């Protein structure tokens, strides 16, 4: 049986009935395209996925608009959280450095 060629880069597959086709070392939700986002979906394993023992359970979402943002610009998320005393605070988390602080 001929072995399928492995891709040199990984992008998200749209077929959730077969295993993801990934470059060596990449996982099924990995992507080397900085504009791609992955969204989990319920697995619908087809015959090939059951045989291999893995299934693609993510689909590509909307493309990231600012994928060409200048390097050095960190990605930051802000969200509201509740402190133990019941008061509300805004938390800022830097996704690139891991720094978290109250704002």
C-alpha cells in the first residue's frame, strides 16, 4: 500500500469525517496559516477515521483580519470577572507574554 505524501504545512480541513492531514509534528487543530482560526465541532468519524483511530473535530472559522499586524504588537484579551467578595473587576490577559492584571 502506497503511503500518502505528508504536507509541508498544516491548514485546517473542512472534512470532519476523515483524519486531519497535518505536517509532521503538528496536531489536528494546528495550522501554519496565521489567519486561520479553529472551531471545535462534534466528531463524525467516517470509515477511514475509525480505522486510523483519530478524527478531525475542528473546522476553519473566519479569517483573522489583522494577521499582518506589526510584530511586537501583543494580542490582549479583556474580560469581566467576579472576585470572591462578589465585586466585578476587568481582567487584562496578554496572550503572548502570559501577563495578567486588573485594569
